[in-house]
C-alpha cells in the first residue's frame, strides 16, 4: 500500500522532523511511513474482510476504514 505522505508533506514544506513532532512520533517513523505502512495495509485488509462478510457485494453498505478504526482525540 502506498501513501501520499511524502508528496503532501513536501507540498506544504514540512520536514519529516516537524511532521513527526506535530503528531508525536520520530522522524524515523515518518520516513518509514513514507516508504510503506504494513499496519495501514493490515487495517485495510481487515476492513475489506469485514465488509465482504457483512455486506457481500453490496458495496454501498460497506464500512469505511474510519468506521472500523476510530481515531480518538488525545
């Protein structure tokens, strides 16, 4: 799974360090996420599997990844 983190980060002129500090992770974590994100891929696969089992081919009823993995504000 690819991400647009690097492209978007560079577009708004944020360094990896600045982005990492803003979200509470290291520069190395941002670097890793820009290359690939196995946990994001796993989240996508879990959501897809749940949707297929719950809704079959009725994609209009599919959950979004945000419905399965809820981001809680800190």
